[in-house]
C-alpha cells in the first residue's frame, strides 16, 4: 500500500508542476506524457506484482464458475 501512496504523491506533484507550467504548451505536453506513462506503468506493475494481482485460487475459482456455466447452458 505504501508504494501506491508514493506513486499517487508523485503523480499529484507532476500534475501540479504541469499546471504551473501551463503557459508553455510543449513543456506541459511533455509532462502530461510522462505523467501518463508513469500512471500506466504503475497500473501494469500493480496488475503483475502488486495488490491487483490475482492469486491462483482466485483464478481457479473463476475457471470453475465458467465451467459450471458452460455445463448448465449445454444441459438446457
């Protein structure tokens, strides 16, 4: 959770810097691109290794539900 809070703080700081440099369109766009890349990277990391990662038990549970649904639709 601490990593997520640090990432949120960094994104907030980058957004404030972008707003301060609003008069310079090129610099603002570059900072916006960097902010978007940082947010996308953080989301990717969370999906792969962080709190949003699914465990094997969760995956097998969803697999069981899908198999049950397929079985019930073929029986009807």
